[in-house]
């Protein structure tokens, strides 16, 4: 009965999504990408990759935090200019080439997403100093979705049945396909007064065309499915979803460490 209700709601959400892109219909999009531990990057941007471990509540990201860190002393945050240091994925000999205008659009989007997530609890400033937490970020892997392949897979009768299971079959996150986009990120936090590194993280997110939220409500599951599906027809939508996901995770964790209600 629950499965039938989910499918019925999915049909309704897909119908509505054809007429609107409002998040009230599509949901937050936070579940349409999934972390892939086999594709984590090692670009040299971080100081010590050996000490990174899966972080509780970080949905697959690997992190390290100075055990002496007192996050409550930071009430301001500086988000440094996001840099791009692309490395070749393990299954490719050369890094992905990307149009400079696309890179600017993506880095601007990520910066704005972080500001939006952090501003309610911390003042966003433009200069380092005491009480300022400095965030340094590098995008280390950017692969756009191959939209033509996504369209072709959709046109095949019952093709979604094969596509939906192809992620796990190829070692990728469930619900992804070989032509989905992926986004890698390495992030470092420094004390704005001393410059000391207080935390580091990395993650690589893979787009999920057939994203399922089996633990949520019928409406939530339908929103997740519809959002993942529709994002598969835009080259960089999954990257933007990954940015929003990381922004929310950073804000949530900082709020917990600083004792601030979210």
C-alpha cells in the first residue's frame, strides 16, 4: 500500500514539476547526490590526508578536527575565494576540461550557498582576524552530466529499470549511472588570528538520477525521485546540489560545535 501511495504521489510531483521549479514542489535536493569514498581526491590542498576519517553525521565526508578546537570563540567567518585544482579521476588519464565561464558560475554559486547557510549564525566578513574562522575551499573534481546520454537512456522503453541498478553494478552510489556528474571538494578551516589549521575535510559527490528516500514520507520520496530525475537533464545541476548539501552540513556542524540553535 505504501509503495502504491509513493508511486501515485511521484506521478503528481512529476506533473507539477513540469510546470514549476519551486523547492516546495521539488524538495531541498540534498539527497540527489551521494558521497563516493572511492573517488575522494588527494590534490595537495590539505595538509594531512592520512588523518582524515569518516565524520559522524557528515553523510560520507572525511574530516579531521583539532581536539583542542574551541569553536565558540568564533563569531565571524571569512569564506576565502574558492579555487579550482582539478585532478584526473581514477578512471581517466587527464582531468576534465571546463569552460571558464562555467567555473565562475559554479564557484560564485558555492560561495553564495555558503553565505546563505552560515549568515544566520555567524557574521560573514572580508578580512581575517581574532574571532574569525577562515574557510579555504578547493574544487578538485568537476564532471558535468552527459545530458545526451541521460536523454537517450530515458527514451529506451523500461530503460530506467536498467539505469536505476547500474550505479551499484559499476561501484558507484545506488541510483547513479555512469554518465552522471560528480563533484569533488577539499575544505580547510584556519584560525583567523594565528593562521593555525583547526580542521580539514574532503568529499566527492555523485549525482543520482534515481534517488530514493525510502525512510521518508511518500511526498518526500516522490520529491527526491523527481528532483534527481529532472537534474539529470542539466549539465551542472548535481554540482549545485552538492554545494548546497555541503553548505548545510558545514552550517549544521558549526552550529553544534558553537552551541547555536539552528
